C-alpha cells in the first residue's frame, strides 16, 4: 500500500505565477521492505522525477515506511 499526497506551492511574480515547490508526503506499507531499501527507492524516484525536471521546481519528499 502506498499513499501519496502532493501539495503545490505557487507564487505570483509580477503578473505571472510560478510553482517553486512541491511537497510529497508518502506513506507506504510494503511487506518485507527494509527502511534502507525503501528510502533508497523513494529518493531515486524523487531525483529521477520527470515532472520536477519539466517544471524546474524543487520537490521536497517526506517518506515513511509503516509496519
């Protein structure tokens, strides 16, 4: 089970809006997963995110592996 919530922050700069930051809250229950492997996979997904590359936005990830 993986539950993800994304909160987008927008700012008005002059007469335009931008999205400088996106916050991801990820909670997962994965049988037999270790915290180390879970965190490695979550951060690999974040660093390879095509959305952040497309929009040039900072993504903040908070990942929790629940038992």
